[in-house]
C-alpha cells in the first residue's frame, strides 16, 4: 500500500502552505526578493549541515558533473517558486493561492507523467485524471468567489 508515501506527500503540502505564509510575512517586513534570499540562505546552511556534518545523503555529491545540465534548473525554479508563492498568498489568501498552486502542479505533473520527461517512467494520461484536474480548478474558482 502507498499509505506512507501519501502521508509524506500530505506532510509536504502542509509544510508548503506554512512555508508560503511565513515567506509572505517575512517579505512584508524585508521585501520579497530579500525574503527569497534569506530563505535560500537558511536552507543552504541547513542542507549543508545535514550533508557535511551529519553525513545525510549517499555521498555522491562529487557526481554533480555527471548530471544533465537541465537537472540543475531546480535551483532557479526554487527561487521563482518561493518568490511567486510569497507574492500570491497576501493577495489571494493561503487557501486560494495553495489551491491554484496545486492545480498548476497537477496539470504539469500530468504532462510530465504522460511524456516521461526527465528520464522518469511514463504514466499514461486518463480522462479520470483530467476530471480530477477540472474538479481542482473548479475548487480554486469557488474559493475565489465572494459571498454576496
């Protein structure tokens, strides 16, 4: 059963909502780009401590030159993600912004799965998955509505 990976994914979603809120709050105090810099700096220190002080990982950091160039774009995307989440949450609210983020994630994930991008295994597209995406999008739209 996939209960443990689902629980881990749900925990990641929980932490993303909290992280986005914290980043938005920090951005209001020091500026959004400055908050993005600080968050990445702290993340670098924590990750460096885990890798170098606590021997976390598999010790293959030296293989970085063997990685395809496009796999390093995750660092660029991380900056864009943190910035755009911090911009959207104060304007939309945490629930609406998070729902819109999830819709974008699922749409992109469906495409990546179907095409088997980045060397990942292909997972076929189904109309049920499209229906799920449509329901998520409808949920995002409903969260944007103001009661009259």
